[in-house]
């Protein structure tokens, strides 16, 4: 191969590369998509966990929605008040109040409290087991304990302890990913200010609950009568605490004959 | 017309890029866990392979052959494909943001998909004219999309199966891919007058 051949190769490939470079450069100008700089700023301020707790696919989508005015500036539960203030500052608005929330698993159906209906040997999934005669535990409202919520949690804040999911209050950010993953809908998201919760989701009648669970709420109504703040009420055979009225006095925990009401650890 | 039809049948079924010629296996195994993403990847590949086979045909005929640089084909074609993918990405982002976000990460990944380069090189070695090259590129990509969508279906169906521990995950994917490839060799019985 002589010198001319090498020259041809180098020159034509360099020319091609240059030509393509110029085309791409022009294309970048022609096809430039104008983006609001505030979207980038808000994305920077957000935690970046892409948990979806705000209802959008990720932090960037939430930032886009805030700039469009579709989402409130305090929509990010995970970031809390600090992030809400930063986002509001970028948008030039007054910061909105953020009420911290946490997830609570309303069930304590561990091996001691609830009997098994059958032995499950299959795919590790709450969705799968709950489709088989409403789960392997005798209570149809019981936590399946297969850990769909654990896999959904991005913050390592929920774990299966003795067959029941338990939220770690110190790590929970209130994004609600576990609540969306639970096929039984027994994980609720509520104000973190109230420390007490009825750890039962059964809407069955008293006798039905008594038959299958040692610690289920039988809707006797003692807690409703004794609560000084009138924070408790019976809804569809289940005692329910209104977190906004709860004064954390602990009366409900003491009076409950079934030990269904607990102070969250 | 019948010539083009034969090229298409040949590229999709008989010489299916992934399953018969084993070109482009990396996205085939990497992006086939879910049918949704497999369809996205398939569409993106069809789009770029059709365009790239046309452009590489022109580059080959008017630049490489003119200067007797056929030995530089691979380098030049990679240059064309990389540029094209970049260009398509920018254009899509502006013109069709919905399609852009649907294809997502798979669009830039195509640069490294050897099926795209394979189709471009094949079109040249088979001495196709421009129309034939484009049809060949498109149908080869359709074959790729067909294979990856079929395979993702197999993987979705078998995801929850009780597989012996030693075969779980990737080994099982390779075995099912080989079974699918065996099924496709059945098409080699179609002898086309090419």
C-alpha cells in the first residue's frame, strides 16, 4: 500500500467525520428543545429517590408538573418542609405547610396471633398468595407477609418481622410506595403527629374476628367511649383513630381488651 | 416486486439476524425481560436500521467505492450509524416527544447494536441496489423485533416457574433462546430462488 492510499483513507474519513459533525451541530441548533430552567433547579432540590410518592413517575416529572402548575410545591412528601421551601423559592411562591406523614401496617397477624389456613409453597409475592383463598392466614384481612411492600420501599423502612410487615418509623418518609404495593390495602398513610393506631384492618363481625385472631379489633367500642379527645370512632366494625384529634394520651391502649391498639414504637 | 418480497421473507424468517445468524444478541438478551420494553427496542431498531441501510448504501457507493476504500467499510459505517442515532434522537425529541420518551434509553443503545452494522455490511456484500438495501435493512430489523418480542413473551411466562437453582436467571434465558433459535431453523426448509 503506498502513501496515496493512506492519504485517501485519512482524508475521506476525516471529511466524513467533519461533515457529520457539522450536520449534528446544525441539528442540535435546529432541534433544540427549550426547557424551563426552573425544572432543572427544582429537580436539583428534590431528594432524587424517584419513589413516585408524589403521584408522578419520578422527581424530574414532578418538577415539570410544579412548573406547569399541575402539582403543588409541597407535593414531595419525602423531602418534607425543607424541600418544599426550596421548591417554593424557585417558583417565587410562599412556602406551603407540610404535614409529615408515615405509613402504618394495620395488622399484627404474626405466628402467635393468627392460625394458618394452609402451607404456601410458591412464588414469593403477596399478590400471588392473596389470590389463593385470600392468603394463607385465617383472617382474610391479614398481612400476607411475603414482602411486596419491602421490595417497594426505597428507603429500607419496612421489614417482615415474624410474618408481618412492620414500618420503621425513623426511616419512613411517607412516600406511600408500600401502601400502593399492598394487595390487601392494610397499609395506610397518615399524619405522623399521632403515635397511636388500631393495628387491625378487619371489618368482620366480633365473633368472626375472635375465631381467627387473638389481637383483632372486635368493635366493642370501649376505646371510643373512654377516649378523652373523641378521636376514636367505629367505622364498619373497626375502631378508627382520627389522627388530627388524637392527643397521644394512651387511654385507648390501656382500655383495649384485645390489645389491638398500640403506641407505635 | 416479488424480488423484494423474497428479500423480506428471507430476512425476517430464514436468515433471522438474532436466531439464525446470531447477530445482535446483546440487546436480545438484555432488553427482553418485559414485552413492553422489547417492543420499544424493536421499534427503535426498525426505525434506525431502515434509515442506516439506505445511508450506508449511498456512502459505500459514492465515497468508499469511488476512492477504493472498501476496506474501511466497518469504520465508515459505524461513523454513519453513530451520527444517525444521534440525529434521530435529537429530531425525535423535538418532533415526537411522546415516541422519544417511549423509546427512552433504547435509542442511544442502538449505536452498539451489531445487527444495525450487520445489515449495512450485508446489503453491500449482497450487491443490492438502493431500494433492495432499504427493504433488506427494514425487514432484517423486523426479524429482530419479532425475535425479541417472542423471546420476551417466553421470559415473562417462565419468570415465576420453579427452575432448578443452577439454571435460574441467565442460564435459563440462554437455554430458552436456543430453543427458540432451533424452532426458527425450521424455516430454512423454505428454499427461496434468491
